[in-house]
C-alpha cells in the first residue's frame, strides 16, 4: 500500500498486526507515523469494578473497563448480599450513586451487551460507609541517619491505624509495631528504599489502605 489510506481484510492471521506509514517528500526527507493496531474485537472485561469506601453522603463512583463493539450497559444492585438483583437506572460505563445509610453494603454489578447481543457480567463491587483518608502520607528523601516521618489524616469513627512495610517494592507487606497516625523511623542503609502504607479501620471494621510511600537516602 503506497497511498494515504491503508485498507486490508482483518483476518485471524492479522489480528494484532501493527501498521504505520513512512511519508517521503520531493527532497527525499521522510517522517514516520505512529503505529496503529488491527484487532479482532472480543467482548471482554479487562478490569473489574472495585469496592467504594467513603463517607455518608459522598458520591460513590465505580468504573470498570471492557472491550467490544456497540456496547450497552445495565447496572444492577443487590441489598441482600447478592441473592437477588434489581436493575438500576444507571446505563453508563461508570456507576455513580449517593452513598447513604440505606445503601451501606449495597452490591452493584454491570451487564454489558455488544452489537451481536452477547453479554458479560462484571464481578460485584460493594458500596460501604467507612473511613476516608483526607491526607495521604508523603515519601521521604533525606540523609543517612535522619528521621523519616509519615503522617496520615483520616476521618471516621473509632479509627485504628496499622502500618505495614515492604522491602521488595510492594510485592509483600509485613505488619509493623506502629499503630498510630504517625510512623517515624531512622533512615539507614538497610532501610533505603523501604515502602510503607497504613490500614485505617473504623468501629464497624471497615478498612481503607493509604497509598504506598517510600524513604530513600539522598544522592
């Protein structure tokens, strides 16, 4: 193909093929386009919806990702742990609803239908009233032997704090002895690159985990 438009029949052998165009002017100078992909669509959920934990009165937002053509969405909700499901008024790719006491613990899921009438159903996600982190801990960079401090600010009732540490880049986490909203530790060579996060739990045993942060020795 040597025109400004590439056309080809999409076959199984060409599924995933990348195409690009090299454009040359009268002086022999060339420029290459970005690559584009040819792909046979398949109705498939690529990321599932996740639970939402927030304050009463907040707007619960539950997205997910799906691939397919001509997609339509029908969200459903369950207030009895998934025994029965009811259609909601939400028919968009993202579920939004005001989190009230009546909706605390509600499960939601989405039925996605493509242009051929095929359907898939997401895993259920829960809406729960729980602690809200209003200020995340921040990473620390300092001199060897300095004191690193990580602070978390959360809102909720009867909150408890449990800090965890990771020395393998966040693959595994180990519970620490720190159970306050501030974690302080001396930055040593052995702890260079260590990661931290905090699990905040309220009086109803609903938990939320902070973003991971790290401490590093300054170059």
